[in-house]
């Protein structure tokens, strides 16, 4: 049902000033037709007694209320559609936030996986160098011309340089060659230095690269 401001004030015994305040604060549903403001009131919001009083006061045929009813239903549908569109927008915003969080989580997992892979690659390289040293020790132990290796004599691991080289004197000590034997090996390295690509010298010290060369004939 719809009422003009005068009708609404008379029917519900309310001052026009109060009605205008409610219209401004949007506490009343209304439409404007032909420059006249009509306040929309659903029939379900009125008691049966109030409905009879209104019908009696208006003294209009019963079908006269049909346009107002249709208008009220249209207003309600429009309000529901507006609310529905608002909810759809909120759902889209939430979905976008969820996608962003999932993507951030995936990037974190990828970075962590790469870090772990780098650690294992580094450990594998160290293990490879140690295995090569042990393999060389085994070969030396089987050669009658080479000193026997006593693994208990060295408690410290071989100090590898960043490029995989091992200092000759520490390597010889690690595999169990005594002082005299180490001097003899160093002399052989000195004699071959410059003519044998296996002989590597840095800052006056000789180094071996077990990952590339076999030094059995020099030990």
C-alpha cells in the first residue's frame, strides 16, 4: 500500500516533520511519481484492524489497492536484488584474497624447497670428495710400494678448499705416510712441477685434485 505524506501522517498519527526525518534517514520506503512522494507500506506490516480502518477512510474500491501492492512487491524485489549484488561483490573480493594467499604460500614452499635442494647438493659434493679420498686410500693399501693406511691416525677430516683441492702435506698425513715418506713424495712433485698437469702449486704449497687425477704413481 502507498500513502502520500498527508495520508501517512493522518493514518499513523505522526507529524510531517517526523515523516520527513524518517525519509531522509531512509527508514521509510518511498517512491516519487509525478513529483509526489508516496510512502510504501507492505500489507503484511499492518494489523487487520489497521487495514480495515485504512480501507474505510479511503472509501475506494478494493481493486484500487492493487497498484500499490504491485509497487510494494517491486520495491521489495529491487531491494533484494541490490542486496544480492552486494553479496556477490563481497564473494568475489574474498575469492581474490584467497587466491592471493594461496599464491603467496606456494611461492614460500617453492623457495623453501630450493633452499633444501641447495643444501643437499652441497652435502653431496662433500660426500663425493670424501668417498674419492677413501677410494684412493683403498688403492694405496693394495699397492705394496705404498705405506699402509691407518685410519685411526687422523681424527680430523681432510680440509678441502672451495674448489675441491686438498693440500698435499695434509693429504699425505691423512693417508698415514710418515715424515720421510712425505718428503720423498714432495720431492717427486717438485721434480714434475711444470711438466705434469696434475701438479698444482699455490703460494708455495702443492695441492692434489682427486676428483680429476690419479696420483698413485707419485706416492
